[in-house]
């Protein structure tokens, strides 16, 4: 360090003890200029000396002086750590913002501390950093408002923990823009995309498909596979399903499983009896029939019912069973009737042949 620099630092020591705020602010500008001019050439000892003086001056100057110092030091690679940390934790976002968003001298622990204590504006500044550790994003996602969460997810340099992914999925449920940001990230694990896809509305799923058709196809398959596995596990442990399977199979073997029996099951609200009956009558896997019911695939159900040449009364009872948890409005049922009436039996039969082939192919 030159004699001039040493003399200035001695002057700073005097200024730090002086009660004149204006003089302290002017002195702080001088020392900042001196540090920035010599940045890259100071030893650790010299930086510590600057840090000590700056830190004491920062505590006693006005916001405008602190904000100026923050802008000056934010991009300096060897900026004094304690001073940078104090600026980052400043209540005034005009001071903390530039440091939180760009300073390389802040450690993850500093960012976590700032994210836990800061305002939404502080969190938003942190979310714009070029890289973000999962320890930091955990706090941003948990405490942040919609803008902060969107900014964090949209940051290509952000990393996320399992907790972070769970938080993102929960917050994306009612946020189409956030859902799209998640979908567009190339690093999102497949299991997270599956959860996102399953909870999204049909409209949002269509947006996903338009953005990345190949990924959408793979995720749809994953959703179907996961649903199939869960339904299979549920059936295997259900005494009610086992009883329905036994009874309906006996009827089928005896030639007594017909439309009237199916209508009875549907009218009685017997999900297991109805699904097993449809599976046997249409020669389709029970897994497919249950997916149709559980996922309320009305168009596919209409095709199956038409292929069996059922009356509208039986078809309507089956549709009502499928939509029991969310009944169709009168106009929706009327539209279903019109679609059922227009559908040609030959077209429906061709369609369920395709269903059989597809299920066979995907099960191998």
C-alpha cells in the first residue's frame, strides 16, 4: 500500500469517529473510490483494513450514501466481505438490491439470511442472481410471493431440492404461467413433470403439448402407467372388487351378463360391478375401463357403450355413475346424448379394436 493510501486510511479512522454525517458520507465515497481503483492488487490484510473502516462508516451514513456504495461494490470481485454483507442485509432495498442480485462476495449463508429476513423486494433481487443454491431457493419458494416464485423458477441458474420441487408443484396448481415456466425447464425431474401434468387442467396440458409434443407424450404415458399401477394395487387389496369380479365372471360364464345386468349395476352405483361388466362385455382390460371412469373420459366411454349397442337409458346410467362426484349439467348430458346418437356402431367397434391393440402394445 502506498504512503498516500495509508495516509487516507488514517484520515478515515478520524472520520469514522467524527459526528458529522455529511463528512462521513464524503469520506466513504473517497475510500470506495480508492478501493475500486486498487481492486485486484490488495492483499487480504489490506482488504480487511478497508472493510473495518467502511463497515463503521456505513453504520452512520444516510441511505443515499449506502446506496451509492452498494452500486459501486456490487460488481467488485474482491469487495470487503463484512461491508458487502451489511449492505445486503440493509432494510432499504435501494441499498440491498444491487448487492443481493450481483455480488459474488456473498455466501449462501448470507443469501439465506437475507431471504429469511428481507422483504419481498429483497427476495426478488436474490431470485435474479446468475446462480442459486437449493438452500437459497428453498427459502425463496417458501416465503416468496407469486412474482418471487415465478422469478426463481424462471432462473435457469437456480437449483432445487425435493422440498423446493414439492413447493413449486403446490404453487403451480392455480398458476398457469408458473406451470409453463416449470414445464419449460430442461432440468426438471420426470417425477416432478408427472405430478405437474396430472394436476394441470386440460387447457394447460394442451399448452404443454404445443410447447413440447414429445415431452408431453412421454409424460402422458408416465401418468397412465402410474395410474395403472395404483389402480391395480387398489384392486388387489379390495375385498369389494374381488367379490364383484367373482360374481360378474360367473354371470358371464353362464351367459347371463347382458345389458339389463349392466344397467342394474350402474343404477345401483356399483362401480366395481359396472367396470368388471364393461370389461367382460367389451373384451377390454379392466385397467382401461377404470381409467375411463376415474379420469372421466366421457368420449371414450361413449365409444365403448356404443360398440356394445346399448340403449341410451343404460348408457345414461353408466355416464351418471362415472360423473357421480361431479354430475353433468342438463345441457352437458344433452350434448352427450347427441354425441351418442351420432356415433356409428361400426366406428365404435373399430375404435375399441384399436384400444385393445394399444393396451396390448403398452403392456409388453
